[in-house]
């Protein structure tokens, strides 16, 4: 195996473990020992991969943004049919790592750099949703629907007892209503 790939593979294990620990234990349980245990390696391996805990946190947040926003938005943009694209966005919203995101939202309340990253992610998501909806809904309605979708997502992720079924019902009802409005306007 390529020796240059080994450090990257180990870093990836730590990042995956960090996302898992956040989802499972919340921000209050997000500790180096838990991440190392989840990754199945020692703290020595951790320090071989990351300069310190803060460097790991910074890289983890960047990893989350790429995996839970940038990569997914790129995939949705590749869908050519505008209705299929809206359906792809809905599927993405339903399959985000909600436990991890819930923990990141808690973390953002006490860490300004995480808050800034969360704000950037929310803005990027809202802009992407609006941009991908313009063809069907026009600029103004697309921007309003994107804001509504983000409020539904953040409300779901901040709820004390979130229900994925309720979230799915809400997001699909908003989408179906907007599409019915567009269809009626075109008749």
C-alpha cells in the first residue's frame, strides 16, 4: 500500500469517528477518548494525524461541510430535469446526518468558529436550493421556498423530539404545494 495514503486513511477514520461520536453522543460527549475508541486507535495515533484537538475540530467541521453540503449540492446540480432536481434536494435533506448536525448546532452556540462555519453552510444550502429552483418557481418564489426549506430543516434538527416522518411530510407538502401552484399558473 502507498505509504502516503496511510496517513490520509487514518485521518479519514478519525473524521468518520468524529461524525459518529457527535451523532451518537451529542456535543457534550464529543471527547478525544470517544473519538479514538470509535476509530479503534490510540491517542498516539491521533497525535500522529492531528497537531492537537483544535486542529482536529477545525478539520472535522471542514469535512462535514464537504460531505453534508458541497458534495451533495454538486450531485443535485447534475440532475438535469428541474422536478427531479427538486426531488433530489428533498432526498438529500431527509438523509443528512441529522444527529451530527444537531450536535454541531449545539457546538456552534459555544464556539464562534463553528458558528461561522454553520452560518456559511446554511447560507450555501439556501443559495443552492434557491438557485436550483429558479427554473420552476422564478427567483422570488424560489428564494422564499429555499428559506422555508431551511427553516424546516433547522427546526427539525433543533427539536427536542424530532420526527423524521413529520419532517418528511412537511418538506414534501411544501414542495408539492409549490409545484401545484406552478402547474396551475401554467394552465
